[in-house]
């Protein structure tokens, strides 16, 4: 194992940490956007709390997806116990595997929050249109789901590689 | 999977029975009154806006007084009271309310008046408190604050900023002796002084005082405020009495105001016993308002009136019998006309019924469409379960819902009942998938067995099928397979719908071609080594099957190009439209990929659950270990359940609305809204003994 290989685990952990960090940040921002819009609605009509809360929480999932990727990576690279001998290339691959989640997680959370805020506005005016209003933010989430999927598959795929 | 057949109904009756007939219809709640007939010389609508206005006013009075009452004395209610539904009241109470009506309206008015009194008195209280603050530095002054002097002297009463000593002030005014300076009180911020000088020096003294930033006390004496001064003989306003006396009076008034507030509050609280009356007033007038709204749409002549609307075919006979037995009426019913916007009334079994609301929140079935609830419900529960996929969570949801359903089975309102039922079925499906993929609160059994009992023979409960975390590709394949089944079912629904509309050629063009193309496409894809390698599955088709699939796919693709643009006459345009329709296959591809969320959300639940258990097991050592363990497990899983149940709910809806409904369903109908009793607090229980509505 060359000296460079010592940094394999560093890269892998960096990827995992960013996967938890970046989408988490974005989700925090996104949920707060929903919260601000929601608080205004509640002031007018407190009975909408349940519906508005759901819309607020929708863009919160990216943070959770990031967490999942971080945990899967942790368990694969042996941070949670087990051996942590990872070559530099492998570490870089783990880092790359986390990228979809890091980037798409960030942007999709913010974009989804925009849709959520708009939907909260819809529900404020027409509470009975909640079912439709809920779908708009959920459409955005699709891409976060695709990203988490690719990251999961990539992280568990890298483990099987013999490099 | 059905909608009830609706009929147009017209009821002709005599005006003298109008009130009773309307009340009967309202209680039965089976007719949606629609304004479908035109006015003419004989029949016209009557104006009910005045009556409606007064009812609306009473409703808002009742609502406001109830909310005031709630501010002062909370109604005792348990956490589960939301499940309880409206209380039942016998019809006699409804009829007997007429006598209490006037007094109840008076109570609402009185409560609102009292609330106003309290608000006014509270404002007064604030004002008085400011006066007290301003006056208290002057308490040692024994002459009135508006003292201006005597015949030969002039007095100045006011404040200087910052502390001053008596000598300091005398120094400044030394030139204008004789004078008298008193410091009434002194604080860091200000010094309250009284200066008395001779009249010939008054302007100069004032000038010097101004130079020291002398200001008059900022007490605005409200002359309209009438203090209780009957004991003082020759003093007409408070400004003419000394500050100490003034303070005394203001304090008296403060007490008086506080007492008034207390009295008003006590009186409001005393109306707690009438809370039910107020609620009933609200309901009573809501019902009457609805009645008047219907009344406003009725066509009436001098002696006759006509009610027109829609009714479910099954209800016609009962209603006709009941009406004709009591009143002189004529009823005719007929099939809806082509132009009519017929209201939608569902008829589903207990398994599918809870999802009618979900269909409604997309849109009720439009003209010529079928009710998708039954087919949707099968997939809905299954997909929800797959996304949550934890037997423990499912069990909790199902048991909690079942508990609510059983405990309040008699009184629970229908919408609430349906919601609970829906989650109960979702919970049961979740238990099923949890067992298939062996997830019980994550891997709680394994963790507990390993941490506390040292068991090494894991897993304790092996999955019925496999662990999704270990074989994500297999899970992905499974998710997409479910997606294909779901989409093809949607396509089949389209075929069924077209069959109902007797568009048999359309079935071949729009459904059969696509079926062949999609299935053959799947076969061809699975025959490629690359695809099977990615998916990690092994499928062996004989060559002949693949060849047939290729040819069939080609034929159906050509068929789609030729027929899917058939509404255009121009052949060129038609082919282009057909090509565009064929391009829709990319839509199918993205639809199928969309089902990968089944994998992602399922994994999310499992992984977070496992992480919670892992964190808990790290704290499990030591005497208090089990306590920490339990705490972390309970809180962690509660959070996980909450966030993932939300995700499962939202994404199940999405798969139904976007992927499934997108294949065949547009909606656009209107839900049947019968003329009935839509109250907030009570429901009227019919006396079933004689069934006579008075």
C-alpha cells in the first residue's frame, strides 16, 4: 500500500460527510422556506395546520436521503467498525458515488421548496385542492430519489470492485 | 367499482306543505337540489336574501360568542375527542329549540357585549396606570398640579431633567428673590419642583426655568372622566385637587375598573352552562340557512312549488312512498339528459371506500369515466406498504387505527372513519411487506438478542424473500416489475372505459397496440445480456419467442403510427401525430423508472431504523443501559415512522395520480352534494318509532 493509499479513507469519508452535510443544509433551508410561508397561512386559518405541515416537510427528505448515503458509505468503508483499508482509487470512487446525492440533493431541495411554498399558497386559498397541490413538490422530489438510488447502487457497487 | 345511477327528479307539491317537505328532504339527505327549470309568468323564484342575511348574522354571532367563551373557559376535551364525531340529539330537542331560540340569541349578544366591555375596561386600565405613573412623583405636593399662583404670586410646577439640589436651583434664581423653591421628589432622570415667585418676576423666572429645560407635567386631565367626587363639595375636576388625592381617586377608579372586568369575566364564565345551547344555535341556523338557500332556487306559483334536482335511482322509491303518504305531491323522475352535469355518487365496498376521498382530491370521475377507486385501492395499499415496509411500523399504525375505529365506532363521522380505515389497511399491507423483507423496527430483534442475550445465531427471523439492503438491484427490478403491472392495469382500465363507450376500434388502437408493444419491449430488453447483467437476474427466452416479440413490436409500432393520430383527416398530419404518439414510449420508460422510489423509500425506512438500533446498542452497557436503549429506540423509531409514513403517503398518491391516472383518467366530475344537514356539533337523530316528521 503506497503512502497515497492512506488518503483513500479520507476521500471516502469526505464524500459521506458531504452527502450528509450538503443536502442537510439545503433541506434545512427548504423546510424553513415552507415554514415561513406556512406560518403566514396559519395566522389566517389555523385549521390548515396539518396540510401546511405536510407541504412544509416535503423538501425535508433530501437531508434524510443524504443521511442514508452517508450511513451506507460508513458501513461500507468500515468507519462504524471493521477494517478501513481502502486504496486511493477506491476512496475516490466512493467520493464520486456520493456526488449525485450531494449535488442533486442540494438543488432539488431548494427547488422543491419553491414548489412547496407555491402549493402552500394554493392550499391557503383552496384547502380542498390539497391533493393536487401536494403532487407538484412531489414531482420535484423524483430527481432526488433518482440521485439517492444511483448513489446507493454506486456505493454498494464500488465495494465489490477489486481495486 | 361503480358509480350509482343518478336520475333527474321533479317534486311538485302544495305551498302549504313547503316547510314540512323541505325539512323532510333535508333530513333524508338524498336529493341534490339543482336549479334546472326556467322561470315563467306563473312560476318564479322568491327572494330569500333578507332571511338568509339574518341567519348568517346569527351564525356569526354564535361563532363569535363561542370563541369568546373558549378564550375565558376552555372546554374540557380529551386528545381523542377529534375522533368522536358529532353528538346525537333526538329530534324532539330540535323541535323544542324554537322556544329557546330568542334567549339563546340574546345570550350570544350579551357575551359579545361583555367581551367589548372587558376590552374597553382594559384600555381604560392602561390609561389609568399611566396616570398613576405620572402622578406618583408628585405625591408629596399638597396643592393641586394646576396651581397657577395667588393674587400676588405665581407658581410653577414641573420637572427638570436630571437630579438637582435645592441650592443649585436657588443659585440660578438668586436674582429674583423673594421666591420659594421646593423639591417634591428627585430621581436619576428627573427632579420635580415647585417654584413660587412674585408676580413681577414671573416671566423672568419662567425664562430661567426654561433654560434649565423645565417642563410642565405631562398629565392630561380627562375632564370627561367622572371620578366619584360626591364626597368633595366644591371641587369639580381632579385637576383641582392635590396629587395625593388625585392618586387616591385614580386608584379607586383602577379598582373599580378591575372589578368591572372581573364581573364581566365572571358573567361570561357563567355562560359556560349555555355553551351547548350556543352550539345548537349555530347548527340550527346553519340548517335553516341551507333550507333557505334551497328555498331561493325553488320555482313557486301562488299555490304550488317545484323542487328539481338529482337523486340516486335506488332512493327514488323510498322517497316517493314517504312523500306521497304524507303530503299531496306529484313526483316524476327521468334519466339525466345528455347536457346534464350529473353529480357523482360512489358505491364501493368497505375495502375501497376509504380511497374515494383520494380520488376526489384528484378529481371525481368525469363524463363517461369509470370509478377507479376499487382498482386503485389494491395498488394503493400495496404501494404504501412497500414504501414503509416495516412490520413493526405497520403493526403500530394498524392497531392504532383499529383502536380508534372500535372505540368510537358508534359516533365517528364518516370521513374520519374512512381515513382511519385507509391507514389501517395501509398498515396491514406494511406488515405484510415487512415480513417479506424481514424488517421489524429495523432489525430490533437481532440487536436486542445480540446486545442483551449474546445470541449469535442471527438473523432471528429470516426474510420470507430477501433483504433489500443486500440485494438492491433485485429490489429495483421488483419495484419496476410492480410498476409495469400498475401501468398495464391503468392501460387496461382505459380499454374498459372505451368498451363502455362502445369505442371498440379505439381499444385496439390505443390499448392493444400499446400492450403488445410494451410487453414485447420488455421481452426484448430482457433478452439482452447487458440488461440482465445490470438487473442481476437470469431470464432465458427461446429464440423463437424473441423473434416473435421483435416482429410483434414492429407491427404494433407501425399500428400506433398509423392510428394514434386518427382524429386528424390530413394523412400527413396524421402520420406525424402517430409518430409523436409512438414517442410516448419514452414516457412509459420514465414512468417505470419512477417506481424506483419504491426501493429508495423502502431502503430509507430500513436503514434509518437500523441506524437507530445501532446507536441504541452502543449505549446498552451498564446498569442504566437498557433504559437508554429503550429511550433511543422509542424516540428514534417514532421519528422514523413519522417521516417515512409521510413520504410513503405522498409518493403513493403521486404514483396513483401521475403514473396510474395518467394512463386513463381525467376526472372533472362533481361530487353529489345532497340537500342535507351539514352541522358542526350535533346530528339529529330521527325518532324511529313513528317516523313522523312534524
